[in-house]
C-alpha cells in the first residue's frame, strides 16, 4: 500500500509516496480504507523536523504523515464493539511515535479514536473535522466559560478558529472574532457577534467593544501577549500551539491545549454537523501523490478551509 512518508527532514521536496505493508489490526483497533485525509500545520512541523527538535517525535528511518482521516472500516480487531466492516467513519491519529500516518491507502487506529462519519457529507468534507474540530471543542471545554460571557477568537477565519467561533456561539458565548478585514462577513456568518481586524492594536480595540476585557481567549493565530491584553484580570487564555502561551499576567489562567483523540467527543461534533450547526470547509482537493504541492500551498497561507488528500 502507499503512504506519505519522509526519510529526512526538510522542505516539501522530502515527502515521498512509500510502498509499505498493510498494517495489521490489534486488539481494540480498526483498519480504515482511507478515502480522504486533511493536511494540517502539524504535518509541516513533522516534515521540517520541528517536532523532533522539540523532543516530541523520536527520529526514525521512516516517518509517516497525517492526523485526520475519513474512510470505511475494513477490519476490526478483538474487543471492538459498535464498529463493523463497511462503516463510514472519521477518526484522529494523535500518536506521534507511530510508523504510519493517515495520509495513506489504509491506516489502523484505536477504535476509541474513531466514530461514524456525518451522514449526507462526503469523505473529503468529513476529513476536515477531527483534528481542528476537536482542538477547538476541547480548548473551549477547558476555558469553562458560561453562557453570556465573552470569548476572543484569533485566527477566526482559519480552520481551528472557525470551528471555535461556531462552537462558542452554540454555547451561548458572545464571540469577538479577530481576522483579516476581508473575512468579517465570513466570521459573522459563523456566529461572531463582534469583529476586530487583525491589523488593529488588539487589546485596545477589543476593550473598546468589551469594556474591561473579554472573559477568555482562544488564540488560534498565535498572537500571544497581544491577545492576552484583551483578557480581563482573572480571565482564561487557551493557546493551541506549543510555545504560543504568554506569561499569565494579571492573574490570567493560561494553558496550552494539547489535542487528544476522543471518539465520543468527535461523535458530538458529527451530530452538530448533521444539524447544520458546524461548517466543514475544504480549500481544495488533491491526489495523494500531490502531497508536496499541498505543503507548499499550506506554507503560502491564506487558505479558508483545509487542503485534503485523496488516495
């Protein structure tokens, strides 16, 4: 079978399509025939060696790429219940030290990292949900804001930020969205009540709209101290990228959220998609062998939605 992999760190040119054995299925696992796999910034960090330099990914002769997957269950291992061959599913590979990522013809995941795919949605769209949707949902869970309170979302037009805006609005939070001026209509459509262009002095601009500052911030754009300045004393701040957390000034509770696979939580997001309360956005679709092009386009920025690879 084919799988995207690297043998040495570097630019997109180091990505290759390797010919690997079909992975065996162990207890509590499922093997999925991949129909679509999204390309995320963490994939670029794997390819460049940034994760290895940070001590998160041990060096190996061959490193697989990919976290998100949508496809069909081919085989289930002993002890798996609730999933069967032929089921359409979405899932997340959140382990770094594994030989194979989701950007492949087939992948094996723990069954509790997988749930049924949203009905009425194609695999390409569904593949954009697990990593970014769970990141936003889990970070919001940890922020613990109450209905009626205010949340600042930076990078609100991006993949994580867009999900965060919609999920927060569904929770009854007042969302202050930060994005490029051209994206104001988009983020308001996603549920933002207030808008600040990212060129503004963030703390000052937010506090004009929300005197005293917001109750919490989800910093998807890695603005750090600039976003923290918009948070009121004793508020909460969620960073979603390692190294993006500012100092906890003014008694702010600052944390970095590390994604974890959670099939049950993902199932809740699937339900929201089916109810029309969560928007799946695809920037473009490319064949698996065009993975290097996908990485180059990701690096250029400006995407609205995710690039998705199709085996």
